[in-house]
């Protein structure tokens, strides 16, 4: 029996497993449970399956508590960083130990998260355009260059992203356009592909600019997701690079699953948004050799 929990941040959903649980094959586990057609389901869940599995190793003896986060994606790959996943991890830790500050160790570095009434805010690190660090092929940053028929700018916000600004994200056939860009030769490690469109002019009452609509095709999920935190940061970072927003502004980004807020500081990028727990329960490993999972072994407590 493997204890699991399901969380989502603006629709970007993750199955969370304590790293102390015995999971014989993490890649098979993620592929089985994340499948959108046949994967893990529960009446409290927005959708069947998930965008990935977070294996979390909690180190509660530290102050603030730390957690080592490993994200295994539906295709079995491991992502260095995931903004919404890290926010879900922080919420999971906060509910376990009662902390409102959590340090999250990822393959992209250690990130500090604050859990409060406004959701979870996480320090994402500084976005980078350097071609060696995105990475992209060539000696110059990839800025507003045509790639597979789409004009994109490349940035790394923990993982590689290609950002394209369009007039209206709802008119984009993401599943038709994005895969060629995701696998383009210029991206030796592949890239997440983001489409962004400016919202109406003006600002909210608190001075926040109206920001951007977002749609993202995620590497590792190999499909469009309802939200992407590193993608939201990538959109704002590219917008700042192109002069569409100013550094220091709180910029809302609206993926299909909700509303995120991104703020670029002099040394970092902050990502803020809601996180919800959908259910907790157990799955039964029927055969560790083939890793069949009895999906109806899940029970909810919410």
C-alpha cells in the first residue's frame, strides 16, 4: 500500500508521495497513475490522472523545514524544477508540520516558499537567457527568432521555455503547433512552449498590471496543461526583456486553470497563486514486477 495525496496549483495537478514510501519503479508509477485516460481518479479530483508525481523527502528537524523534491513526469523523465509543483510541495509540508515557511531543494537549486492566506509564494531564482544555460544552439540569446514557423524567445526559469506572444491564445491550436517547437534542433534538451497574449489595458486596484493570458505545452507531459508556473515566470521574464512590463511590477498571468502573479525583483522571480488539496488515500501495488496498480484502492478523506 502506497499513501498518496493529490494537490493542484491553478489546475496544474500532482500526485504527492512521501519519499519514505516503497515505490519499486518511480517511472512506471508515474506513467500508470498520471495517465489522463486510465490513471488515478477520485470524486474530489478535477481530472483523472496528473501532470506528474512529486516524491517529497521531508526534513522537519530544520528551521524552517526543508523538503527534497523530485518530480517524475508522465513520460518517466525527471524535471529539474516545477513552479506549481514546488508550491504544492510547500503546502503539503505546511499541512504536516504547521510551518508557514518552507525550503525546497530541487535540481535547479533551493527555493524558499511562503504559505499564507494569499496562497503559496515561491522564490523561483533569476530567469536566464544565456544560450548555454537555457540551453539553445548558438552563441547568442534566442530573442524573437522564428522556430518552426513561430516567433519565440528562449529563457530558462528552472527548465527551458520558448515564449511566443500572440494576439489571442484561444485561437492557437497548441497541440498542432507546439510539438515541432518543443523538439526543434535549436533546443538540445527540448523546451516547454508558451503562448501569451496581453490582457486589457489598465491595472487592478492594488496597482497590479492586467498581465497576460497563458497556454503552455509542457515537455515531459507532452501535452497542454491547465497551468505552468515556470511558464508563467518565463512569460513575464520575456515580456520584461521585450519592454512590455517593468521590473518590480506584480504581473498577473492567467492560464486556463486560474490566476498566478509573477514579480521580477533585482535578484529573483516570485511566483504566487492558490494551492488546493483534492484528496488523500492509498494505492495498492498488485505486482511490483510489472507495477500494476489497483486504482480503485484510492480512498478520500475530504
